[in-house]
C-alpha cells in the first residue's frame, strides 16, 4: 500500500494507477484517508457500481441483519428449492 498526502499528489492519475499492482494507493488529507485507488483484478464495472451504491449496500445490510435475526437457508437448500 502506498500513501500519498493530497497536496503531494501532483502526478497524473495514470501514473498512480500504474503503481497499484494488486495493492492500493491511498490519498490522505492531513493524515486522514480521503480517497483510494484499488486494484480491480477480480471485479467488473457492475460490481464496482453496486458496491459503491448506498441504496444497494443498505439493502444488503438489511438482508444480512434479517438472516442473522431470523436465520437463513444454506446454498444447498436453496438449490433444492429452485432446481
């Protein structure tokens, strides 16, 4: 992971992106993280769009909370129901 202070981040985005190589470049403002460039080796644009969508993430969290509170079904049981 590389950390760069915002006022020192004067190179092009392409140059920072070239440094990621499976890691992360974090931009800080007075030591506090404000942005990050991360590798997307195993993701597509849809995955990125959904994972940064607050409404979608709230839906996922509600589903997780319901599964914790009420229990859920295994993947094998779901396959039996669907197939």
